[in-house]
C-alpha cells in the first residue's frame, strides 16, 4: 500500500524539519517519480 499525504500550504509552513524533508524530496532517487509528475 502506498500513502500520499498532501498538506495544505498553511500546515506545510508549520511542519517541523521541513528543510530536511525538502532536501530529501529534491535529492533522493525514490522521490523522482513524484518530482517529475506534478499531477499526483
């Protein structure tokens, strides 16, 4: 099972560790399919 969580802009701004998670999203290979497909 795969779960995708899409926080609102307001809740994302309050997310602790957001810089770390942004780095992971931008650099880790397992996130490539999400970076390339903006419609998910």
